[in-house]
C-alpha cells in the first residue's frame, strides 16, 4: 500500500511541469533609448562570469511556449566592469527585440554565462595599430574593447570607424568615446587630444554629417588614410577587427585580404578577425 502511494506520488510529480522561473536570471539596472531603432541597457553580472572584452553571450526572455528565446549579444561593457551592458537594435516584428525593447529597470532577463567569440586580442598577432570597423550595432564589442586598458597597452594607435545610416545612430558610440576621453585612468594610457592613441572616425550614409559615405568606399579612395594621416593598411603594422552587417563584413574582408591581412581565430591568431552584428 505504502509502496503504491509512493509510486503514484512520483508519477504525478513528473507529469506536472515545474512552475516556470527564469533560469540564469539577471536584473536590469539601466535602460537608455538612443533612437527609435536603438537602445542599450545594463544588468547585474553573475558573480561567476569571466569573459574577455569583445566576446558575446546568449541572452533573452522566456518565450510564450515556456522555452527561453535567446540570441547572441556582444557584451558592450569591459571585462573589469561590475555590471554588464548590451547595445541592441529594435526590430518591430523581431521575435526577441520586439519584446526586449520594452525592458524596464527591475525586469529580469535570461543570461547564459558562457562567453565566446573571435573579436578578442588573443586571436590577433602583435601589431602597431589596431582598426575596429563597425556598422550599426556592430559597435557593441568595440564598446567593450575600447574601455579595456589592454587595447592601449598592446597597440600604439587604436582607430575605431563607425558607419551608420543617420547621425542619431552614432550617438551611443560618440558618447562612449567622449566618456573614455574624460576617464582619468584610461586617459593616462590613451593620452590627451592630438597626442591621443584613440582615433574616432564616424561616417553616415543617408544623412548629412561631416563625413559621408560607406567606410569601405572611403578606404578604396584612400580618403580614410589621408584624413587620419596614416599609411594605408599593411600586414606588418596593422591589425583589424570587424563587426557589422553581412554585406559589410564580406566587403571589408575582401579589402583587408587585398592589403595582405589574413583572417585569424582564437586557436590560430593572424592579422584580422570578423564577427556578424546581431540580427533578429
Ligand atoms: P547604406 O546606407 O549605404 O546601406 P544597416 O543599418 O542596414 O545595418 O546599415 C548600417 C550601415 O552600414 C549603413 O550606413 C549602410 O550603408 C552600411 N553598409 C551596408 N552595407 C555595406 C557594405 N557592403 N559596405 C559598407 N557599408 C555598408
């Protein structure tokens, strides 16, 4: 009798699903909307999470079916930061971002604490100058790397290019660069004003700004090198990390290969690395 009861209890327990709770939950601490298409947010960081600046993790929300809806997001904060930051597009009919864009302080997100990615210093051979090429939300991994002291310790010069459709879409990056220039600790490594190791090169393609056009076209014409007063890219001096939309990544890859740079990986460091920016 007792035995039968036990069996029944066990069967019942297995048949009823557990009350859904968010696995790997982290709490949102800050949200900022930059344009009607872009926002960033910060959340708590799991105590056990160690990552290399430039890596991404899977984050998301619980889906309607009770299964987590997760996407790969570059961590935009540097590895020393006690919180985590993410920079996201809002796609109105995107499965995740249509919901993620409504996040408010105190909400929970799911964050799988398994960082991976190729936009890391370990995937590049030593060089003199590093180029970060971004379009749109592809700026995110560089928001992390640009705030990492190692970037300035490893290179004499750091150039970040950011191409967006409209001026408003440059705001997240522009504000971040401004913050870096005002940061006392980073400033010691970077240097001030015209002696600065950090060069910022934003361009827009669909709205008037001081520098118009795709970065790829400005590389082909040589304008970017003239504007910055640097030699054209060479495998001896230059290293590059690329993060943007698919067409952009392919075009930049071709250009970089044309300059003689080879694609590297964590296990096989070379002269450049590429990763796709988030797509919902
Ligand atoms: P464009 O306006 O000429 O398409 P998106 O918001 O669509 O991801 O694009 C972000 C930026 O990347 C836009 O300024 C866009 O320019 C630019 N872009 C798109 N494709 C390429 C490419 N193949 N090479 C360089 N830039 C590109």
